[in-house]
């Protein structure tokens, strides 16, 4: 397996607030070193004032300790300054991205974000170049691996890179505030085909394995919490029929729905997911979290941004889009840099999105250059489950924070799972 990278999103490696907390901790430690050096200095002055008072004291060693403490203090102070400077650079990237995202829907908030970035840059001229460097680095590496596919006579790598180009140039891969689905959707019929009573999932990989893989396209789990309140987790599959010439037939999870969702239009698959949630008992204002793969990631994005449900957690794998969500919503994205479908997101946002616990975990999904590239192995759900297993084993604090989510679901006194099959009816 290739190395896994976990970051807050885009050019932001670590959440700005967390980085400032680290800097504050370093600053407090710097003060402790200064106190220790002061104590050594007082001892040296006492010895100098009374030369015969401590005949067995190694004055030279005490002097070396004083010098060593001074050097450590200076080194830590320099590191602390660097951490705070990097936090400011991250915030400049964040505020600029926020201003761009809100320009259409909230001009006042966009202006405030832009002004905050300008104030930071005015206070330290280095920040402008640092922010530009961070964004440039992200833009350069966000599609690493796409050009390293099986050559196929020189045709395949350019085809995959074209997917990234579509995401960047069209702007459809990044859902900005106010972007909602429009137009009518094809009528669908949703039927419950299986019920069960499983335990709550205990890991990210375990959650992805619950995405339906047979006749059903959506599964909804209803959790009855200790206080009696219900909450739901929807598991939404990816494209089931990718043949362009069969688009618009009975299968809602097809290329027609892919194109509709990517272009901002309502799809039969989105409507089927809403119908499945309603059939499972979800009501307006209920908490509905989403675990989704591929096309399901686009459905999850719009459930979080515009549905009547309270979507506080999204776990997506290989989604062609990235939503812009609030600070009270968490987005965990799995992306393979050599996955042409994921590349349609255009790399997402330079500043990421969502709560402080949100993160993107990425790697090269299929480092081998062979015929398997023709089957899009890097996009396969099984490959993403391998990545999820790496996240589950990661010591990264953001990955470990997911344990609290699984524990919370595990508190449910009852779990009801219903799998739904959907088909177009017209």
C-alpha cells in the first residue's frame, strides 16, 4: 500500500486553531525554560558572592547549564514564532477561500473574510508569499498519480488528466454556498427489500462495508438513542450502470444521474434516496448522517447542503464533488490521487471545509501501471475500503476522533436497518 496523507483539506495541513494551540503550549514551555535559567543564574550569582560557601559545587557545569538552557529557550522561541506564522498563513488561505465561496450568497461575510486576510498580510508581509506558496503547492500535487496510469499507446493518461481538467475548469466539482439542485427528476419507485438489526459500525472501513452491494442501492439505519430520540445513517451506493447507451433506463444510479447531479440538476437517484429516508421514518429536522461512495457522494453533498435533515457527519469515498458545509458539520473524505472520478472534484477547496474534525485522507490507490487501470481499480470501493482501514489504524488525532462517533452510535438501544431498491418508473 502507498503512504496515506491526512490533512484538513487542500493547502491546509493542520487546523489553524489546533496549530495556534500548539504554539501557545510552546510559548508556555518557553517561559518554563526561562524560569529554569533564572534559577541557575541566581545560583551562579550566589556562588560568585560567596566563593567558599560551596567548595564541592562544579561552577563550570553550572555555567554550561545556564548556556544550554539559554540556547534551548532561544530555539524553542524561534520554533514557536514559526508555528504561529504558519497558523497565520493557513488562516490567510482560509479567509481568501471563504471570501471566494461567499461572494455570491453573502457579500458582507465575504468582505469581512477578505478584510481579515488583508489585515493579517498587512501585519506581516511574509504571509502573502507563504499563502501563495501553500496554494501553489496544493494545486501542483492534487492530481499526483493521474498521469501515471497504464499507457495504452499514450491514450490513457491524457484521458484521466482530462477528468481533472473538467473539474477545475467547469467549477462543478466544488459546491459553493447556494448551489442547490434544480429541475424535475425522473419518477422513481422505492421498495424495501430487506430488514435487519445489526450492531452499530465500529470503524470507517466497517461503515463503508455497509454500503449496499446487491439489489439495494440505499440502506437506512434507524438508531434509537438512550433518551428515545431517533437518528439515522444512510448508506448510498455508487453508479450501478455506467453504460452510456443505457442511461435513463430503470436503474436510477446510472450515467444520466451522474451527469444531472454533476451539472446541478435533480436526479432519480437523489429523489430515491429522499424517498428511502422518508420510508424509514426520517422526518424534517432529524439527524441523518451519510456514508456514501462515488455518485452517492454527490447525493450526500446535497443532503448536507439543502435537505430538510440535519446532516452533521458525511463519510465519502471517491466522490466527484466536494460540498461547502458549516463549522458544525463534519466531512471525512477518502480520495485517491489516481482516481479519475475523484479528480472531477477539481481538488476541492484550498482551505477545506467543515468542522475542525473534518479531514481528507488521500493516497495513490493503485500504484501499479497495468491493465487494471482500464477497470478503474483506483476507484473501486474495495480499494477505498483498504484506505479506510489505513485511516482506522492511523494515529492522526483527526482519525482517532472518529472513535468517539462510533462510540456514540454504539450507545443506541435499538438499531433497525432497511435496504431499499429503487427503479425509474417513467
